[in-house]
């Protein structure tokens, strides 16, 4: 965690009054307002169906109509999330899906990690260097020639993360990165994310993971921001946690 005074810093992520409804008419986000600063790691918590994944997808304009309808409500490093800015926004925000198989589609690990940098128009030498560096950073260098289909869930998640890191985003938007990981893979992921030189918005049901990594916590429920504050203050507030279907994480109980 970091402990910086950010009062004089401009946010790298600004969301101001964001509303979103699915084509079915079901509203999933309602007047969501939040900000994230440089090198800040923020946990996004809440019950299933709270709108966490939908919010993360908005940060790089992934939803088909979010660019045209809600661009004015979201700014990344001061740049509105619009169709015109979509390419720049997606280079700035690296989005990790909850299911790694939604992101892996190449024959080998190295090819998957190279896909993003190649699409940035980088030279093949630069791409090879980024692939090697990113795979080393997640402890997967020895498996570069392996098929993703031969990897464990934790390994596939690390490959996805390597693919994001190879693009060198300033911001990571992570959807349940620790879910279904065994203790060793979980510790490895914590170590990798703690070293990331940028900002992170992390959606997770693993509140112990959030407590270990995050500076701040935002509680999202029924599509609305219900609370926003320092990790310790939010996650130890028993009445707040219970109201929104959450529990005080084990590591913070009785403190």
C-alpha cells in the first residue's frame, strides 16, 4: 500500500454521475461518482450484481454504447472516454477480465502476451523485449512456448496480466483477479500487483486480498457508490459491511 497526500494531485480516473442500463432496460449503474489518483490502489467491493464489472468495462469504453452516451461522465488522465479517444484510452487502461479464457486465444503464451504490443505498432524487437520482461515479472518466462490450454487457472491469469503489463498501461482495472487461486498463486499475484508502477482499481469478493493490497475501498451496491474511504475504516465497519452483504475480513477482525 501507499500513503501519499493526494490533495494537490489531479485524478487519473474521474467518473462523474455515470448512469448505465443494459439493453433489457435494467439499470446497473446509477449516478456513480468516484476518482482515483496516481499510484493509488483502490478496492471495489460489493455483492454480486452490484455493477462492479460493468463499471470496470466503462473505464476503457468496452461497452458498445458507453462511448457515445456516457463519455462525458468518464475521464482517463483528463481525456474523455469517447469514440475519438478510444484507442488512447485502451492503451492507458489495462482491463483484466474475471475469466482468463475470455482473453487468451493464441497458440502459445508468448503469442498471447505479444498480441497487445503488436497492435500498438511496436517493432518486433521491442515486442520481444516486452514479452520477455512481462513474462519474467509474473514468473512465467519458462512457459513462453506452452499452450495456454495446458496451464492452470492461476497460470492463465498471470499470462493475462503479463499481456496487460506488456502494453505498459498507466492504470489496471482488474475484475476478480484472485478468484479460484490457490494460496501460492494468490501470494504471487499480490506480490506482482504490489510492484505495479501505476494505479489500480480492483474489483473483488476476496476482502482479505483487498485488505492486503488496497489504499482505499469503494463499496458499490445496487449500482450506487455507498461508501468510499480508507481500507481499514471501510472494511472494519461491521454495520456498513453487513448492510451491503459483506463481512469484515478475517485479517481485520478484532482489531
